[in-house]
């Protein structure tokens, strides 16, 4: 853990604290195992996901830089900058592998990616760094890194026919474990008596954010269905009129007088 | 009167404050939120503007939004109807977008600021652009052209502006082109086709164009055809502004030009495909220039005016600007430091002051420095906390000139932040301009960007003609780095770091009165090297906005190959040993 590694027992304690949370994460992972396997089997899809992960890591790195700029704690500033460098390196690694897979695999990939596949950090889930206290941010980072580590371990397990990608995940997983460990250590340093409470509060916040994501997505689907119905049921006569008017418009300049007449 | 201008909800949100006819503060939201091209409601920018002037929202006489949401909704809905049934995929998204927030912007502003809606007004998007271009320019009378992707309905407008002796001002629009016939959207579709991000990567297309030949210009002319009245029309079969909002080009476009570039695919200019992309970029650029020059020439003949003010995102195209200046018959061309949507915040506030409320015109200070100032004491503290050598110096100009002459790369933070996309000497990375190796080092160690993108020079105004072939009026155009001009052939080898492949450079011609310290640095560097020119690129890393505070400058300095960071009189040096330690000391 380096210069401030007080924290000989920190990883073990963190692991104990996370055990119950990890259990549900693992259970969830086991349920989704066949889905993951199916998704990662296709090289084009794998490439697309790795490129998407690269963006998530790069975004997370930028957020960490922001955290480094805002903190008044010199130790955290140094840690965040190193962490940010790691995230940027991960982004490069994901991107390089994604590009290589694209080159190797035949055919063109379809665009788009399901958001739920993004690794644990999700680019810090839209946290406003300027409003986060150091302890809250560390707790959030710790949990995010734990989730990311779980996700990457899961992905590494299902990719058995692509050793290069599996090794990539394993290498990044090693860094994520380091990040998990330092964030917990630093949290214990700056809030020794409130570590557990802050971590649970961060868990609740993550849960709330997950709920908001789900609710927003659901609301989006409902609104999309309603608007699509409206599009096909209510708009046709107006569409006919709009098309008729469009045909009457002359190409080129519209003068001030013509504009006023419209 | 105290008037706050706001732009936002599309890209490049910003706020600007005008008090008694004079700008006192203007800043883009991205510089404060640190999200590049932040399109959100510019709350941080508003807060900063008000804090800077010591005002509360209640003190404001008016708040002006830079476009009319109802007109915009009209255009979006009409477009969806005209595209029926093909627009069925984009309709829900567009409606959620408009009905969710954008349509109710007056109420949103009123509630965010805690003021009554009667004090919130909206003006048209291209009026904001026109005001930003004309009311900030040191001219009494000018023709005005605004061109961008799309505002409400207008995509390109022409008109005139007058500032009379009695203090009154007028901006008169003569005619406009309407959506979907848009020069900006045409260029953005090509940008997307070439695999760059729309509203961000357009300048990459311009850089790439220099590597190609306009061999596909006849194909481009099938996309964008002239009309009998001197305007143009887009052949919509080649575009898909409704179905593929993110890209804008259709399958027929692809059938004509071949497979588009994928975002992650590198451009190898030695390969056949790389050359194809470069030729397509060159063709689109040539056609855009041709159209802009044609419209400007017609306007000059029609109005007989000597000055032209250019606004809108298309005015960021420095190659086209320089051609307009050379060929359209105008003596001077004014492009503001922020011709894009961010600049509309200031434009809207000035429009309201001069034209809506009839306040007398006052000359606007001719500089782009309206943002927050750095705090050099903070830089000193942070560097000392981290054990990085830092010190105040009264000889900072001479020391920096020495460092530049020794091929060091300098992060330069000085005075109020620029308003607009260009680093014009207050948040710049400076380096010696002489060698290609320096350009490559900047690309590799600092900017992490494509090799085909050039770096810009800054030159002291007194020496500009010696190094660059400035057309008449060129120094004015280059004040805010708005024009691309040839580097004189005899200097190209000594200015290889800033000379683009076609022998040009997007130069900033710096007058002493606009930025005395950078001017002094140029002179000091000139005494050492014989060439008072520096490479000047924006102080940011790829994917990040230009730095604002010294903390942001410092974190950028720590993460890349900048050797020396300067804020005011504080110099922070990065020793080689520390550079290695920085990355590893806590690992």
C-alpha cells in the first residue's frame, strides 16, 4: 500500500464488511452467468464492449482528476492522480484490445450497447465532485472499485476462448483490487470512527442511484410507447398538411417579408 | 441596466453579464463544470457572473435566453411531421427532449434564479449570433452573416448592423436560409462521416482537408446545390437529420462516398483509405468556402459596406474566413472570440441592452478575457505541499523565455479566462515553434491527438508581416485566431512546428495592449531566437475543457509532459526526477 499503508488489516476488514454485499453480487452474477457467456462469445460484441469500457474508464479517470483538483488533502491528491493515471491506462488497454478484436473479427459490429454491462464505476455515476466530501467520495470509490473488480472477475471467467482479453481483465482486476484497498485505507485514515457508517451510507446512495436509473429507464420506455402511439394515431393528418406545405416552399432565401407572412 | 445573457441546452452553455452597456463577466459552463461542451443549464456560469459583479438575481433587470424555445419546438415538430412515418424513431426522443425541459426554459430560468418570469426574455438564435458578432466589433456599420447548424428555423442569415451617432443601434436581417438547408449541418454530416464527434470535431475535418485534394467536389455539389437567388439547397436524399440525428448522413451518402470511418479507426494518411478520407474532407471544405465566399460577395455588392461581421459556428472555420477576406470584397472581417453558441450569451445580453431596451451603444473592450482570474498563491501552496519546486519571481518573463529557448514546454496561466474556444494567451501551452519534433512531442506527450492536426502560432503584431502573408485586414482577423494564412516560404523551415502541411498557419496576431505580458514574452523569446513567434495551443488535455483555475492547470501539468507551469509570477518546475516520482510515489 505504499507510504501511508497503515492499513495492514484494511483489506481484510473491508472484505468482511463487503461479504454480505458481495454475496448478493455473486448470486446475481451466477444467475446472469449464461447471459454473460453468450454476450462475450461474439468477438464483435466483445470488441464493442471493450471500446465502451474504455470510455467509461476514461470518464472515471477525468472524474478522479477533478477530485484531485478539489481536495485539500495532499495525500489524497497524489492518490487520486495515480488512480486517474491507472484509469487512463485501463482505457488505453481496453481500446487497444477492442480495436484489435475489430480488426480480427469479420463483419461490422452493430452500434449501441446496453448500459447495464458497463463495469462497476459507471464513470462515477454522474457524481458532482465539487459537492462531495473526501470521505464520501472515498467510500463511493471503494464500493465502485469493488463492484468493478467483481464484474471484471466475472467477465474474465466467461471468456475462456480469448486468452488475450482474459489476461487483460485479470491485469485490470489487479489494479482494481489495489484501488479498492487504498480507498478503504484512506477512508479509515480521514474518518477512522465513521468508516462503517460512511460506507453504508454510500451503499444506500448507490442503491438509490440504481433505483433512479431503473425508474428513469422505465419512465423513458413508458413515454416512448405513449409518444409512438401518438405518432401513428394522432399525427397522420397533420403530417399530410405539413408535407403539402413543404412542397409549396420555394428553395433558397426567405426574405423578412416572406418570413413574416408564414 | 443589469442584464444576464444565457445560452444552453444544445451545446456550449454559457452566461454573460452586461452592466450599463458594458460586459463585466462571461464564461462557458464547461470551464467551471469541467465537462467538455457542457450543454446543461449554466448554473455555475450564472453564479460566477453574479458573484463576480457582487449581484444577486434580484438585482437583475432582465435575463435573456439566446433562442426562442417555441419557435424551435415549431421547427422540431414540423420536421417530424414532414418526415412521417420515417421519423417515428426520433419522434419520442425529440418530444421528450423538448417537452421535458427545453420548451419551458423561461420558467426554468425564473425558478432557478428565483425571479419572476416577466424579467426573462428570449430572442432568436441568429439575432444572438449577429449581436455577438456586430455589437462587440469596433465598427460603426457592417454587413452581417451568421451561419451554423440550425437555430430555431434559420440556419444562415444575412443582414446589416448600424451604430448611429445618437447612440442607437440596429441589426437588420435581410433574409435567411431555413432548416434543413444548412451549411453547418452539411459540414457536420461530413464530420460524422469521417468519424469525428459532431459539434466538436469540425476543426479536425478542416485540419485533415489540408492533406487531401478536392477530387470529390463534384460529388459534394450533388449534395449541396446552388439556387437561382444565390443561396443553396441540400439534396435531402443524402442526409438523414431526423432518423440519424447523431450522424446526419444517409445510406445514399455512403453509397456515393464509400464506407464511413469508424470512431476508433485511426486515420493513416499513407493508406488509400486515409487518402480517401482526406480527399472527402478537402472537397467538403472547398465547397463550404465556395458557398461562403459567394454569399459574402453578393452581400458586399448589395450593401456596399466595407466591414463584415461573421457569427455562428461556421465562423470558426479559419480557412473559409481567410478566403472570404481575400475574395469577397470586404476590407475588414470581424469574428468574435466566441462566434459559436457560447458567445450567444453575450450577444443576447448586448442585443437586449442596445436594441430591446434601446440603451445607447458603448464600445465593447476589444478582448476575449471575461472569465475568472487565477490565484497564484494557491498554485504556490499546492506545489509546495507536493514537494515540487515552486517560487515567485519578478523575472518570470525572462526565465520563461530562457526555458522556451531551451525547448521546454510551458503551461501559461495569466489573467482572466478567455471567452470562446481558443486559447488566446491566458490559458495556453507555449513552446518553441521551430521544429516538427516539438509538434510531435506535444502530440505524443501532452495533447494525445491525431498527427494531422496542426498547432497554431502567436506572433507579436509588429512582426506578423515578416513571417506570415497576411492579406489586407488579416491582422484584425487574426486577433482572435480566426483566420488561416500562409507562412512566408522563407520562414516555413524555421517555423516547421506550426506550419501545416499546406504551408499555412492559424496565427494569432497579438497587439501589446491586448495582452502585454505575453507580448513581452514574445519579444523576450525573439531576442533569444531571432523569431518572436511561439507555438500556442490550448491548455488542456484531450477530452477536457481548457483549464480555468490554477488547481486544474497544476493537475494537467502533473499528468503530461509540460516542463514549466507559470501563473502570474509563480513558476513551478518539473524536475526529471520528480516527474518520474510523481507517477510512482504512492504506488
